[in-house]
C-alpha cells in the first residue's frame, strides 16, 4: 500500500493533521476543511471520508480498514484507540424511507426528509468488518461490534454486540486498559530521551 507524503497531506487542507499519519493514495476525501486527523493514524485503500457541516474527527492511534466510508451531514467522531475494520459504513445522515417522501439526492430537499444525528465511537471502540452504523449511534468505550452487524442503537461500554440489528451478546474483557497504560508509560519514557 502506497501512502501519501507529508507534503501532499498538508496540501489537502485538513482542518487539523497529526504526526505520523499514514493515508493511502487511493483513499478519497471530500470537504477536508471539516476533517481532523490525529497522531499515528492509518487510513487504507478505497476509504471515503465525506464530511458534511458537522465534520469528521478522527483521533489518535486509529486504523480505518479498506473500503470503509464516512458519510453524512452530522458529525462523525472517532476517539483515540478505535479500530474500524474493512467495509464499515457510517451514515450520520440518511433518507426517511417510510414512504412519505421521495428518497435519494437527485430530488430537491423540499421533497425529501432526512434523519441526521452524530455518530460517536468512544475510546477503544471497535467496529467489525462489513458493519453499518446509523445516525445517532454511540459505540461506548471499549465496546465491540462484531462483523456484519447493523447498528441502529447505542452500544454500552465494554460489551460485545452483533447481528442484524445488533444486540448485546456478552461483556468484553478490559485487559487492554492496562496495556494502554503500559504503552503510554513506555511512550512517555522514549519521548524524554
């Protein structure tokens, strides 16, 4: 996978851009002035980040796998240490498909009704391959969404969810919190030298 140079990344006009950012030259970005990317983050081939008015905030130490998409007018926020697997789709803005309105962007807005709400993935949240996350969802701290899930409601911290629609399955171990602390301590020691 070929990553863009720092010069090319800076020329793209992101709202903010951290250090040691790896972005595939095959990823696509729209409205970069509304996109923030933290430190030590990697975005792989064929990802699409299309920011609306609410913007997209990607924290530090985050990996976004191939073919994932971030779409919508409302904010999409990934806190530090999140993992987004391949082919995950975030929709912070969707059409009302009840049948009361016309659907899709080729119609003027006056004929449509949009549902728009922020999506938040909290610290250490993980979203498995092929999953879809709808507007208004918060994936809580340390929660895991299993592959091929449809997430329409909030996921409580430190629980595993899965299915269509996603349901609470079992508690998730929290050992990673100790490892995070150890990792940050080692990082701090290295930065002192």
